[in-house]
């Protein structure tokens, strides 16, 4: 790896490290439903993180603190073409801390002369003499490849941090031939008009000061030896204003805390700096992350609020297993990812204590493509959410009175044998990835991490970020966070809620999916960017869309944001009362995704009735077996029944009748399948089941049963992750005893739960039309901010299509906003 030489002394100690005492919890049983179906292929499916920074290829490790130049955060990280090999600094830029653009190599590796960790600054006042605004970096390098001669070398850039020139001899030479003298972090001390550098040593930090970034003087050391949390790596130092308006210095380092039962992450001390010496407020550090994988972290000022807010990012890895191969080595030719960027603040607490709080960067919300709101749930045991995904954020409030264990399982497979658990047990918040472990990529003894909670807590708010190979958890206000890798298999897409020894209420649940930042950073040329004065070959009806794209908000409209360029489609022409359509010319679908920005009113297309069971047969092309052969719907008057008839497996012999009733194959094109159900409670998978199942390629992906009641109840299957898949609905009755039947009515395909047939067509939508039928659809979120949407259209390759934007609504939020329609091979952006 890039830093293999400098790690030699640490690596020798790995076998002697004390192991974290792992919390043992009961195995949580989850449901048997599968997630997205994995199809066989000789080429492994991509496992690249969707909304975390990853390298284009090769090995990624330590982040280097970004600097703000030319309106962008310029970020650098250690990079090599080979795993755990020597290399230099790779460069990436971002205007929002969420989407990163790769800019190539900034500090290259020389012959037997790799570049290790350091930091850069913008020399606004030209103290170094390279020009006002020059970017100056100090980086550790092993002179002549000798790890015992690692010293601090200076590099400078006069083109905004794109290319760098090495200054020459070390500006801070190794004082004692130590193999632990590294990772300089530089900051300007305005009170003393000097630069300050902190350098990591074995169980201490060394402080140096300089007037010009080239001549440095050692001023003091800060040592921390008891308890033993190892040496300081990637130290940090900065000033920040706390929530009570007072200023504080913060000193930090990435530590090997497992020597003493602490995390291998970012430890920090608050205190004061007098120009030569750092004095801590408390003897022992606090921890910004309690997980296994938030190492070498860096912080930097939030350009919009530099006094009170900073950003932070960490390398999601741990030196106990970092050199190992990982799944993405084989699927995507890269190894390593960064955490999401966090926004951090300093909070004043009781007793004169100041603590850093962290939450995911607010810019992440700009990448949201879909928000799902599951119903509140009281759980005593296990409840499966009707959601499947591999890249999302899950938020929930959890409340309980008395129980042993409570939490959320992510990455569950169909039989519950694989999962990662996030929960509360014995006064600790824990992240347990042992259920997701894979033998070729095992984390060994480091399967679980935990953080102590305030005594007596009986409620928590959890933010859980899941992204293919990682899980990050933020508790309440963000004082506690746990970040860890977790290698999910392709079928590990389910989510479940669990308790042991009591019940808990899960409320305010939301699941947010995000655009893919790799696609966002490298967008394809848009099919339609709506930057011209007219719509070109697109055609309009009505008056809602005017004669051409709008330049932002229209008269009487709130400010519009989130669009790209200067113009967009805006059907607010003439206010919300106007209606009309905008239709593209025909095109051939040749890419896997249609990505676009959409906003405006939340008015989905009316539901499509799939089966109403009002005829003499189950429906065209439905088939039946067993006692149901030759039967059909029956006339009944049940509570909540729709229409005159229902499908009732009591037909053909009463409770003793058995068999199956199966729909024709159809393609899932809407987000939900809604229907009414009654009858016996005989779940699928149990002996003598009576259930309604959704089959995809012959596998049961969703299921429902009755409640031993004749009252029809609503069922809402969230199938958005299955859009484009061929499916069938099958009603199974193997039950012959009491309540040995199931009743089904009014199956509709829709974009909202609890839909009913025959709604007024007041849609504000963008639709994909193939063969005269709408095969994909989306609407806004009652917001003037445009967000990314993605349609997976791989099943439609080669077919002729049109895009139609519809405004049929003349009421509140009766308009739609659309921009940047792109045909790409990856999901949104």
C-alpha cells in the first residue's frame, strides 16, 4: 500500500493488541421475503458505492484536508494503482461536499519516493513567497524510501491546487530517525501571526510553528500514554466557536484505541493554544466516531459558516484488515471508500464540557431521488418493512419502556440468515455486522462496535446510512456516531425492525434513496436540457407550458431551485390553473437508465386497475388449479369491499377447498401494488398457508395473508425496486381448517399506498410511453426544488418510446418542473 513502509512498526504490534470485548446478542429472526432478484452473470454486478467517494480504480486510503479554491473544495487522498502499494495524492473537487469530480493525480510518486499524508493551505498573504493565493502542502515522504527517515516535504501550486512543484529538501527533517514522524496538519494562528503544524508521533503530538511555511521551529509536545491508545496518526488542530458563543481550540488524532477497549478512530481534546503549547480542558479524549472504520479523518471549514461549522470525512477502513482484498476489487477494480462528508459543530454541555456533534452533510439531501414513508409500527419480535434496497438512508424514532434489545436490521436476505443489526442493548448503541460477514473478506474479531448511552435512555432517533459496502449510524444530535464497512451480498436488501424481551414503537420512519454521485460527477450529454428559447421538436397542447422553457420562477411562483443551467420546463405558465402536455419526438431506448430532474406538485397518475373481479371469471388469462378450476368471483357484501364481487377461495368447497389462482405475467411499472384482503391468517411459508404472493421469476418477493376476519383490509406492496421485472400475482390456499380461505379484491397498480380506482386525473407527471402505454412515471414532491429521478429501462432496450410531461391539475401545486433528461448507464444524476 502507499504507506506500507511507515506502517511497519505498527503492523508488528497487531498480533499483540487486546481485542474489544464483543457484545453477544440474540440472533434476530427476520422474514423470508427476498429483495431484488439477482440474475446469473459471468460478469459480477457492480458493488460500487452509490453516494460515497470512491477512486476511479485502484487503492484509496488517507484523506487530505480540502482547501477552498475557485469556488470549490479541493480534496486530496492517498492513491495507488495497486492495493496497499506506494503512490501519491489523487485530486477531487466538489462545490457542495456531496458530489465529487475526479481531477487526476496532484502529487505524484517519485522513484522510491512515495507521498504519504499531510495537508495543504491557501497562502493568502504570500508568506512563503510563491504568490498570493498559492496552495502550499506539507506531506510526509520517506527519504530514499527509508521509513526511519520520514520527513516533511513542501509542495506548492500556483494554478489553484491542480499541479504541484516540490520545493526541495525537507522543511521539517526527522529529528531522531523515528519511523513515526508523520502526517503534518497546518493551520494559521491569527493571534500570533504564525503557521502551526502538528505532527503525529508514537503516543504524542509534536507542535511546530513557522512564519513562512518553509522554516519551522519545534515548540512543544503533547503526550498521552495512559490508557494506551497507540500512536497519533493524521493529527488535526483547529479553532471553532461553540454553541454558547465561546471560541475553542480542538486537537485530535486517529488512534489505535483497541489497545484499551476504545475505537480505532478519531479522538479529540478541546482546550487552548497559547502560541507554543496546547492545554487540554480534560485529561482524556472524546471520540467523534465509535465504529470500526472512520480512520485518518480530516476536518475543514464550512465556507458558508467558517466560525461555527466545519466538515469532516474519514477513510472507512481499519489497519487490522485494510490490506485485505475486498469485493469491489473483483467487481469494480477498486479498493476503499470515504465516509459521507459530515457537518460538525461544537456544543456547550453541562459541567464546562464541550463536545463535537456530527451529522451527514446537508448537501446529501440535494441528491435525494425518492422518499418512502413506512407506517409507524409497534413491534414485539420482528416486523419486516416492505422495502428492499442497497443504497439509502433510514431515519426512525424508537421508543420503549422495558425490554432487553431493540433495533433495526439492514441488509437482510430472504431467510434472515444474513443481516447487519443497529440497536440498543445494555446501555449501549451497537452496530453488529457479524451477520453480514463473508469468509473471503471477514473482519475477524472486529465484528461489532458500540458506544455508551446516557443512563436510563428509553428513546433514540437513528439515522442509518447504507451504501452497498458500508453502514454509518448517527444517534440523536450526532454526539455519537458509528461507521463500519459491511459487505452485503446481492440478495441482502431487506430491512426489519426487532425487539427482544418487550415491545417498542418505531415512528417517523423515512427511507431516502440518493442519486449516484459517480454519474453526477460525469454526466452524459442531456437528451433535453431545455436551454433554448423554444421546445424544438417537442409538441405542446394546452397553455401550461407556454411557447418555451422558463428562466426559473414565473410570475406569482415561489423561487425555483435545483435546475441546471438557465432554463427548465415549468408548467406554472398562467399560474396553477393552466393545464396541458409537452411531448417529445420518438426515440429508441439504448441506455439502461433515463435520469431527470423533477419538481412541482405531488399529483401521481391515476391508478391502473389490474383486477377488480367483477366478471364471471377471475380475469383474462388468469389460470386456476385444484378446487378453483372452473370457478370465478363470488357476489358478497363484506365491510370495505369494492364493487359487487370478490375473489374468495371459499369457492369450490368451502374451507376444505385448496389450489391456486394465478394472474397472467405483467411488467411492474408502478411503485406500489395495492389491494384489499380478508379471510384466514395462514402466512406463506407456514403449513397450510392461505396467502397472496407476488412472484418474480418464480420466487415469492411479497406476501400477505388475512387476519381471521371478513373485514377487507388494505395491503400496500412497495415494489419500486422491482420496476421493470416480469411478475405474477398468485393466490394460494392450502388451508383446510377453520378460516381456511383467503378473500382478495381490487388489485391496483399505483404510485401511492392506499390508492383507489377511478381517481380524478389531476396528475402533474413526467411519463415514459412505449407502444401507447405509460411504462414509467414520476411526479414532484410539492416543492419548487428539483430532485433527481431514475428510471431503470434496461428491460425496454431497443424499443421506441416518447417522454410526455402532463399537467392536468388546476388546484394547489398544480404544476410540474422538469430539467436535464439524460440517457445513461447508471442511476440518477
